[in-house]
C-alpha cells in the first residue's frame, strides 16, 4: 500500500474528514447487505410487515427454511454446484496449460495468442447462449448442467488463462530447472515443483471461476428448462413469488459469494487489478 | 522472469485445447448469432427478424433505457470508484478491511443485487420505513411503479452499488503502480492535493481507466437481472427483451437479432474507446 502524503491544509481536521468519508462509503456498501440479512432471519410476519425493522428484533429461521423447502429450490442448488464445479474443472484443465505455456516459453505466435485472448473481453459473452440453444439441441446438451457449464467455461477461460499465466510467472523457473538437473523429467519437475508452488494461486483462480458460474443468470436461464441453476430458477419465478421467498433467495445467493471473497481476498489484485505482461 | 526455453512444439500443444475450445464455444456461436438473426429457415438472407425486432413496441424503449443506463451508471461509477480508491490508498488505519469491504460487491451477483435493492425500494421497504420514520413522508411512496423514473433511478443505484467494486480494484492496482517519489517531488515544488491529483494521479491512471471503461461498458450493455429483480418488466432493456423473445415467445430469431445488436453496440463502443483514448489492445489486460 502506498501511503499518500496527507492533504496539506489543517492535517488533523482533514484526516478526520477522510476517515469519515471512508466510513460513509463503507456503510453504503455494507448497509444493503446487512438489511437483506435482517430480512432473511426475520419471521415471515415481519418480512411482510411495515415499517421494516432496522434491527433484528425477532431472529428466526422461518423465512429461510420456507425458501429452502420451496418446490425445486434444493434441486436447483444442486444444479448450481454441479455447473460451477464442471466449469472450474474444465476451465482449469484447459486454461492452466495455456497459462503455463505463456509463462514459460517464448515462441512465435505467443503475442498474437495473448492479444486474441485479451480481445475476447470486448465481446458480450452472455449473449452467446442464444445461438447455442440450437447447437445444444443437436448435441443432446439442451437443458443440461454440462451445457450451462460449457458456456460458463467460455466466459471464464480467458481470465483463467491470463491469471494462471501470471501465477506461473511468479513461480521461479530456476526451481524447476534445478529439479530437472537432479533427474526430474520436464513433466516431473512441473508436477513436483511448479504445481505445488502455484497451488494457492490456482485455488484462487478456481474460486473466481466458481463464483462467476454461481452468480451467472442470463445464460443459465436461457439454456435450461427443468434443470435450472438457482439464479435461473429465481429469475423465472421471482416476480410471482411471495416477498419472504425473494428476500431469502437473494440472501442465499449472496452468502457463498461473500464467503468465497474472504478466501480470494489475497488474490484480488492478481485476479482483477494487475497488469499481466 | 524472462522465459528462454528454445521454441518447440510443447507450447503449441499446451495452447491448442484453449484455442479449439474458444473456436467452438466463442467464435462459432458468434457467427451463428448473425446467422440466426439474418437468415430465414430456408437459408436465404432476410432482414425480416431485424425489422420485427425494431417494429416491436418494446424495442425503442429498451434501447433508450439501455443507453440511458450506460451513460449514467458509468460516469457515476468512475467518480465513486476514484473516491474509494483514493480513500483506500490514503494510508488510513484499517485500510485492509476497507479494501475488503469496498471490493465485496464484486462477489455479489446482479440478481442478488437486484433483490437486495428491491428490499429497499419496494413500497413496504426500507427506504419508505426510514423516510416515514424521519417524518419526510406521510405514507409509503411507490418507487417501483411501472415505467416510472424512480424505477430507473433504483436500477442505477443498484448497479452503481454492485459494479463499482471492479472499477475500484482496477484503479487501486493502478494507484499502487504510481511511484511515491512523483508525489513527493510535486509536493516539494508546492503542488497542492488537487494539483497532484490532476497532474500526476489521473494521467498515470489512464491505462487502468481505459481497461475499466471498456470492461464496464460491455457489461453495462448486457444489464439484465438487476432490472428484472427490481422492476419486473416495468423497465425494459435490450437483454431482457432478448430473454423475453426466447422464453416467452420461443422466437429464437428475434432473440438472436437482439443478441447481434448488443454485440454490434459493444464492439462499436470498444472501437470508439480505443480510438478516443488511443490505446493498444494490450490495455485490455486486467
């Protein structure tokens, strides 16, 4: 963290103002999450009621259990997890080798490949679900978890490639070469040296992919009919659903994302912020 | 750091699966989207579906709303994200926690964000509770009325809340790359805080700003779940119309026409950004 010099005016006063501003913005971010949590843990009568309580006066699991026991919700949660796991496995299996190649080799076409991967960001990927409907029908992948996961992989793959590449750049190549001079094969050096060192970063990349898939709505809603993921199921029936169902549902998709964020926090900047060259 | 292995087949074999994958699940569907949008069932080219899309009563409102959302949300996000990034790097105590809180909405899905803000803006929601509690309202106000300006404002607030974090993270990373000496030198020469912000911070942040602009604009053209969760079909956008045409009316061709339109607008905006900000493709790197 670069410490910036404090504003010149009256140092102390401006310091207080800066803290105040920082706290205000944090409240703007956190308050809505807090409020939906209050709703999710209030009994249904309170959720329907008005005015709404700002503090959790009666804590109850009634609203959440009503949501979880609603028809089809548990199945859709299972589908969501399945799709997300498929997505992270496929995108790591395909993306990590490519990232490794970008980090370790100089070869003609490497830069073109990199630019190609980068330029995918200029395309609205979610929209691709519409043409994929017909393809999936002819492949027998329509309304399947795998079908949704394949599209989610297309969304996650460019990021996976770039992030794994930066992770492998960070793992010293000398260690791998040392292992090879001591008799490891190329693959053996990768498996015994580079892979274990890269593992935490790869895990963060996997968490990112899981989150992307868990949160994605549009493609999941377009590509499924019966085997919906949780967000797809919610968006389809949301506006016909009672208020407690909506609030508990919103809270339910929110929680895993926030927990994941706690784990991925250290890698935040390598996932979204850092320039990879 | 510098790779120096001699060129052989290995890297190409490692890249091949990803190229094949993107060809099948990225490039080909893109081509297909235009095929679906512009070709009739018997294979001849037609503007029929496009005309049907444009002729639909919801088309112009959806296009207009999408554009309004893009031009309001993105500037707001950049101002807020810059403020947040400056606060997070101001050397405050607890800056780690601050960065975590500010980045938190990155993990929040657009659907969840829509529902969260629905609990605030709905008639029997938190905003009315607070306004009435403060005596500013006599009875609950219906913010999310069908097609009302307030619905649009609610969508803008929810999107700014949800998607500013990504801009924030990109800007913080950019700020961390600016050498401290620049600021110290400027301070020695008597530059005040604003002068340093304008003359040093912002120009050096330009690459980060470009990246964030392109990313956010493309995502903003696809805005969907926030709008549906907050307003039902009270506010129409391009993506929600594409969804409607397929899920309600099972018309793949018109849905694809919407997809093709979103694609075209997104690419156009990227080209404009790249031109106007004179950057190379590499700036897309995040």
